């Protein structure tokens, strides 16, 4: 019966240094992905806010200047 079962040979385990190097590379990769994603979101927010401010400034320039009434120039 033992002849019917294949021999199981354990695969060699990675050394601790190799395991840590793989973990470190994966950690740095996901950190870089997170940083780039956060930066992209910040840029989108910045452009949206800047466009909103441009439109608000355009509306304000069309309104009458109330402070001019209080100055005597």
C-alpha cells in the first residue's frame, strides 16, 4: 500500500532575508500606489476648487463695488 502513495518532498523554505526582501518590496510598492492615488485625488480636488474660485471671482467682478460708495475719491 505504501507503494501506491507518492513520496512527499517538502519544498525548500526561503531564508528569512529573502522573505523579508519580498515583504519589503511589496510594502514599498503598495505604499507608492497609495501615495500616487492620494496625490491624484488631491490634484483633482485642487483643479475643481480652482475652477470654482475662478467662477466666483468672475461673478464678483460683475457685481457693483459697494466700498467705492464709502470712499470719497
